[in-house]
C-alpha cells in the first residue's frame, strides 16, 4: 500500500472467522426464543456494549444474558453458546500477518469482551502450538481494556496518540462500515472488508 507505514486490524470477520448461525443454533437449543429479536445487531440491549467497554464484569453480564433469555441457564451453558460465534484463524491469514510484520507497524483494535478474549486466545494457541496471538502486533487493543469501543472517534485517537501514529499513513481494516466511518473521521485510511472478500484480497 502506497504511503502506508502502519496497519490497524479488526479481529472478528477480518482475522478470526465468525459463525453467527452456530451461536444462534446453540441458544435455540438452550430454549431461547426470538433469538433474532434479542441478539441481532441493532436490537441488542445496552448491557452488551457495557460489557464490551468493561463497564460490567463477567458475572453481571451472564446475569443480564440470563434475564434477556428468560431462562435459568447455568453459566457454563451460556458461555458455551456465547463463544459459539467464534470461528477459526485461517492459516493463510496468519501467514499474511507474519509477512506484514517486517513491512509495517501492526496493531489490533477489537470490540470484544472478557469471555470472548479468553476463548479466542485459546483457539489460537490450540491451532498454532501454544503461540500467543497478541505477538503478531506491536500492541493489541481490546475495547473492554481500553474502556472505549469502535466507532467512537475517541477510541481511535487514543491509539493514534499513544503510538505517535500519522493517521494519513495508517490503514484501518474492518468489516463494519460504521467502524470504517469512525476511523475516517480522525484521518485514518479506512479499508472495508465487504462480504465475500478477505484480507487476502487486498494485495497487502
């Protein structure tokens, strides 16, 4: 990429595959009715976002999830269903990260939560001989640790300032159009991964 020195990657849908139908199936098997009304983007309750910025902890999140489902489900069953949306780390995407590390400063910025963070780190370690996922990046930013989430421009500014990045020389890659717009508001070069394409199609 011309005039680009730094790349900030999203995680889910960009590096890690997502399997939303599997999560839906798991919740339905637990007895959750009207899954789409409860969990689809745009319909979700505010506690999802609170959990993503670390405003509430695991126990409070699981209690809220239980209340939303309207069922006395055990923590283990809820965690299993919640994590079911997390897919795999395709080896070719990981190889791309390895190749890019010598050419760019690499960062990660993911809207995620503590339960997912623990799970996808384990998925990565299990796939790549106990390797540490975060080692691909100069720094990995997770919303529940940062206390902010995309597409809030303040979240991008924090990363830019902390690492002394030139936004005009920094690409941000995400599969969410809203997140791309938030990044562009602070001068980042947004690259939108659209359905049917992957980071392998970008010619990085």
